[in-house]
C-alpha cells in the first residue's frame, strides 16, 4: 500500500523561510498579499517538486520540452512585434486594466 500523503513540514523546513503578512485593511487584501508572497518565494513549486521522485531522464525530457516551448513563444512574440500586432494587444490589455481599476474606484 502506498502512502500518498506529503512528507511532514519538518522535512522541508530547511528549504523555506517563514512568511509574515501584516494585516492591513481587509482580510481579503491580506490574503491576496500572502498568496502573492507564496508565489514569489516559489514555496508551492518547491514543495510539489519534492513530493515525488523524478527520474533524471524524465527531468531532462521535461526541461527540453520547456526550452522548446519558450523558444516557440519567443518566436511568436517576435513575429507579433514585427507585424505590429503586439502593440495592439498590449494597448488592449492596458485599456482593460484601466477600466477594471476605474470600476473599483
């Protein structure tokens, strides 16, 4: 029988530094700030990586696929920039952000 439960925190404590969030304003805002801190410090990514063993050959294949995908996206971005479509998309995103910010305030 296999145990699917993750290892206890003590096994990871030397890899992670504690995060402290100062509660200012609403709880939702503090929770959002905490989630962004966790994401920036890559705690969940490291935790998931250490949950299971990945064979070196599988890791090599995965990294190679990731490199290929990054290159593909970079080429796509360059093509969009050359055609002028990139600026149109960025302008559209900025307008949406401004509209969202305006709706909040």
